[in-house]
């Protein structure tokens, strides 16, 4: 999978999880993909100050992205 295909897959994954974040007043944006393995995102809105945002990032966002793009090793929130 080339970089463009990877970006499309990650965006598709974010579209799947975005409604859940938005229902709680948050959102998420893709910032970059490093070496085809590390996704950099930015949590927005209510997600910024949320005490469980790291759990959401790992068990929700990262899991969903890996479903679409198994080569992704981790997802990092850039504040």
C-alpha cells in the first residue's frame, strides 16, 4: 500500500469513529503518517480536556485504524 492509499484508509477509519467522538462534543483530524507505521492525529473539542482521551485513542481510534491499515503500529495524539 503506497502513502496515498494509506492516507485514504486512515481517513476511512477516522470517518468510522468520528460520529462517536462528535456525539460527545469532540472530533479528530489526521495530521500525518510517519514511515507508514505511526499515525499522528489531533483530538479536538471536548476530547482535548477529557480524562479518558488516551483510552479512547488506544482502544477506539488505534484499533479502528489498524482494522483498515494493519501495518500501522501506533497512533499518537499531537497536542
